[in-house]
C-alpha cells in the first residue's frame, strides 16, 4: 500500500517548510508526484516532478532529486513554489487570509506523460494566519489598512507592507510576517472602500499618516518603522524613505530606481514624472515555434534632462508560462 506523508501533518503556515515522503513503492519504481490547488476564484494551479524510489521502496523529497517536470534537482518544496496557473499569467493571490489553501498531492505510477494509475494521495492545508496572530482592521483618519499583531504582549518591531498596481487590500504577506514577530500593517492606497479608484500621483501625506499610526500604536516598537513594497508599492516605499522620518529600513521588490510616470508630492516639494519618449521605443520578436519563446525588448530614452537609457526585457516561454522582467539601467550619451 502506497502512503503519502507530510510533516508537519494537517495544517501549517504557507511559509513553513514541509517534509514530503512516499512509502510502499517498489524498489527503483518510477513515479510522478503532482501537486494542485484551486484559488478563491476557482483557478487551477499545478506542478509535477518525476522521481525514482530508493532501494527500499521509499521516496523522501528532502533527499531524492527530481528528474524533471516543473523543476529538476533537489527541491524539497518544489511542488509548492513551482505551482503554475492553468490559465497563462493568472496571478496567484490569497484574498481571505482567514481561510487556508488546500493542496492536493498525488503519486502516479510511471513518468509523465506516460503515467498510468493513481497510487496514493494526500491533502495538505496551508494557512495564511499563523496561530496566535491577531488581525485588526484599521480605519483611522484616511488610513485604510489591516494590522496584524504577533502572539504575546509586545511591543513588536513594525513594518508597513505596500503592494503594487491593482489596488485593493492584500493581507497575505503581512499576516505571515506577523507570524515571525513583526507588527505588520497591510496598507491600501487606492480602489478600496472610500479611497480613490485610480492612482495617478504619489501624495506622501497619506502614507505619512499611516506611518504616524504605526509609531503611535502601543504594540509597535519605535523609534523606526520598516517598509516593504513590491512594484509600484516599492516606488512608494523609496519615496517615503527619501522624505519621511522614522523609517529604519526599506525593502524594494521589483521596484524602479526613478519616478517613472507618477509625480511625487510631499508638502511644498514635488518631483515631476520622468516620463519616456514613445518614438524611441522599439519592439521585436525572437525565437521559434518549437520553443514558443517570445521576447520583447523596449529601448526607452528618458526625458531630455536625464541621459539614462532604460532597457526593459519581457520574455515568456509557452511551456513554463513564466513572465520575467529584467531592468537594466545605464548612464551615458
């Protein structure tokens, strides 16, 4: 009888590693492991990898390298991080952190695409609200956010978490950070409740109000607050760190090194958007039908007062359906 075991079993936080093992196989048996989950909108995400059982008919993903599939090599958590959407470029999001994702793990006889029968399966729940973490909606002045506090009496080091284009209020990163001892504020700034529907300019007064809320909270340890942002949120974090006080650390994920298409305002200060010249943008396509590789490179000349050239490389492969962004900035005429 083939059994699939996960440690810790049952439910655990999304960012906690799990050990996956299979028992009851024949020595050296070729199998395919497949993981799948559906998000809150019903979109299907899948990953698979090919393995061979050891001499005792066991398989431990912490010791056995994958022989191909969605990934290759020794990747104990590969079946989780390699999950890809069935619909190309569908974004993986968790809207409600108070409910888990259920990941189904299956063991199939043989190597894909020649798999035959299902040998075993298990369902593992991945949580986004760690045990003891407190979730507090924040409606203070203009600030619209959710504060996540770690277990215990506090105070805790504070972080403001800001996402990018898309608007709304995303909480899943803040809730997981709280499980690691950080009081984390998931901050909305447009297209949420009574906030503006569009975000055309960066007005730092709003973000300063959120910063002051954190600094004045009895469960947040001062005197400095950390910032975490991705994409447009990273641009906002860098602007906050440039103008506002009491910011001790800033993490920019996939952010820009400049103010691209949005002006920045703070009190009497303003920075106009750098902009770009569409006449200097070039497009071309590379690859072959076999690889289904498409590549677009934008050559953008900045405004006349700055001689930077920005190379933005966007590529996707049909099989992996991954989107990569490469930003290269160089100075010179």
